[in-house]
C-alpha cells in the first residue's frame, strides 16, 4: 500500500527545481558602495543588521537580495545615502 500522494512527493522538490530553473536566486554580496547605493533606488527596503564587528546592509529588490558588509564607522553615512525604506534590526 502506497501512503504518499503525488502532492506530497512534489512539495519536497519544488524549491530545488525552481532554483535550478533560475526562478529563485541566491543572495549576492556587493563590495562596491556606490553601486549598492545606486541599486537602492529600485529596492523595496533595506534591512540594517548591526553586529559587534560589522554592519550588514541587506537590499531587498523584487528579484534579488543584495548584501553589503561594512565597518560600523562608515555605516551611518552610507545609510543616509540610500533611497529606499530602512528597517533597523539589532542583535
């Protein structure tokens, strides 16, 4: 007797197939600050995560997630340049 339905079999592999087909993309790390600021005009929002050693800026666009790691001293001046909504997240 088979207890698994076709729907149960498909759900486990849906995200893997979408990743292979290019519908889901992995986050990209950006090293150039100026290009990160330029991309912020098209972004939905930017999430700021402050750690002890660095600050991570996560730029959420409709298709992609871009990240930028910077030192805490430069973070505030770069955040002021961004052209999208900013969401702070501290840990």
